[in-house]
């Protein structure tokens, strides 16, 4: 019992540290240190209030605790026996370890899309997902800002993934970390994707910060987490997405051109 409690505390501590580091560094950089320099990259003109940040952090800590319970259950309880989690690196190749992370993200994206649409059902929305949508202008702190019940549905994705894919604990850790980094980017409030992205196939496949930010400001459409696939197939991508992305990128380009002109003149 004591060992289990120690393992749980260690897992929660790592999860909490991940949240405050991965969400905190972009927040400090974008909202405090370089907010003027990045002004052309800001997606919404309005500013979020301090009370929004506090609410987002408090609920994110709650979510972190719930996700820790789910992770602990998968790794340290008999539930592990009904999953495909393996502990010996020799059971599968290192290549599979990396491939399993990529496949887990794809499975998670499908799970998230349909779960997300369900949470937007009028009979459910006000009791669960409305809390997350109080962040109409989200910040990195909003990445885990979920209602108690929604946090469990979010975390259940791990159970789905490990019952489908053989995954080593290292791969699970990489999956959770990469998922959270992408989640923070989606809630960043700034578009930091490189200007060249727009003319590549990657823009057609992957979501951007503008994509998810538009979901927060409009409340409808853009339900996907990592990929545009399900939104495009199901016709739920917001019709203003590409136009809004181009507007932000044009603002950034104009600022870059102006900066070059000033530099050359001086």
C-alpha cells in the first residue's frame, strides 16, 4: 500500500511538473516577455483576464490528478493485465516504440473528435464542456481546464489506446507528452506556425492554433485535436478557418517586411 501511494505521488508530481513547465514556458514567453513583439501573431485582439488564468490553472490541477489516477490504474493495477502494455523493451523493436506513439496520436484524434462532438450535445454541454468554453480566448493554462466529468472522458483515451496498441511505458510517456505539447499549442492564443506551412501538404493535414482558437471563439466546428481529417470528412470544419489563418499569417508577414525595411533604412 505504501509503495502504491509512493508511486502515485511520484506520477502526480511528474504530471503536475509537466503541466506547469510545458504550459508555463509558452505563457511566460508569449504573454509576458515577447507579447509586444508577437502582437501580430495574436489570434484574438481581446485580452484574457487574470481570473481566467486562475480558473484554468485550478481546473487543470484537478484534471492532472484525474489523469494520474487513470495512468496509475493502467500501469500499476490488475487493469494492466487487460491492456497490451509491455515492460520489456526486447518484446518489440525500438522502431515500433516510436511508431506506436504516432499511431496512438491518430487513435486519440479519432477518439477525441467523436467524444468532443458528443460533449457539445445540447443535453450534455452545460453540465460538462461549458467549463472549458469559459476560456473563449484560451491561454496555454486552459489546456487541461476541464470539468470533473469531462476530465474522466478525456483521460479514458489512454485506456482505449493501450487496449488497441502494444505500448511500452516509455511510449506511453512520449504519447502523453507529445499530446500535451500539441494541446498547449492549440490553446496558445498566438499563431506561431512558420509562414511557409500554408503552401505545404502539412497545412492540409494538421491543425493549427488558429484552428482550435476558432472553436473556442465560435463554439461550433473544428472539433479535431491534431488532424483536420474528421472535420473535413464530416463537414464540421469552420468555414472561416482558412481565411482566419491567412489573415494572421498576412499580419505576421507584413510585420516582418516592415521590420526588414526599417533595418535596411538604418
